[in-house]
């Protein structure tokens, strides 16, 4: 790793799992609070393995703690359910977790948003953060629609093999793109935003009231 003098030197490093193992091995009493926290987290995770509903509630609590609004949280929980249904359908069709799932997800995302998952994360300035956790309400809704549509198309056409599943994935993404284009036509702006959900949602009283263009047309 580069040092202050600009040269690279061999350096001892550790990832998060290794650091926690190191903490567990420290005999000092000063490490005891962290050891107790690790035991508490481990116990909670075992409880969640026995009752998956606890994991969902924990996720909701974490999102609230991070400052997400209730409407966004409700959409996010629904998107998790929709994603699970889609991946179960992919598994039924013989797709493998990892490369196949990533490939098909990219196709869906590209079809409705115009960006692959990697391009979307870069557009929002994300690194390791979860893309869905940083989508606005509309982005998340459209992404959920794309995945739900893909699931239904897959059930209808029963695709076999990667190439057939790629076509179905694009068809699902195209359905959400059509909805996106219709919404953008009414808004007069792009839905694809560099904003993150946590700093996008604001109280309704802060929003500036504007005349709806379709109301003006009806008045005529």
C-alpha cells in the first residue's frame, strides 16, 4: 500500500470479519463491551434464522433509524418480496445465483432506466451501497414493476436457458420503461435522478404547489 513517501510497502491488513475475530481474541477487559455486542448480534441473527419475519422487522427498524420515510420503507419491503419472487422464478427456470442473476438484473435495469446496475450506481455516486436503498420513490416503484412484470412473463412463457430468460427480462424491463416514459411526459423531466432516497423525500408542505397541466386542459 502507498505510504507517506509515495512508495508502496507490504502492509498487514484485515477485512471486517478478520477484525472481529481479532477483537474476540483480545484478553483485555476494554474489549469486553464489543464482545458482548457481538454475542447479542449473533443471538439476534440465530433468532432471525428461525423466524424470517424478525429479519423484515429488523430491516424496517434499520431504515427508520437511517431516516427513511414510512412510504419509502413500505415500498422497499414490497420490493424485497417482489425480488424474492423473481429469483425463485429464475431458479425454477434453471438460472444460477451469481452470474446469471446479475446478468438478468442488468438487462431489466437497462431496459427500464437506460443504465446497467453498475452505471446506475456510478450515476448516483455509490460504491458498495445498495442501489435500491438509494432510489427515489418513483425509481423504486418502477424497478419493482419491472421485476414483477418479468416474473409474470416468465411464468407465462416458461423460458428455458439463459438466452430465453434474457428476452423475458428485457420484456419485463420494457413494460416499466413504458410506464416511466408516460410519467416523464406528464412531469416534463426525467425520473432517473442522482438523488438518494434518504435525502430526496421532504414534507409535503415544503413542496411548491403548481397548477396541473391536465387540470388546465379540463377547465377548457
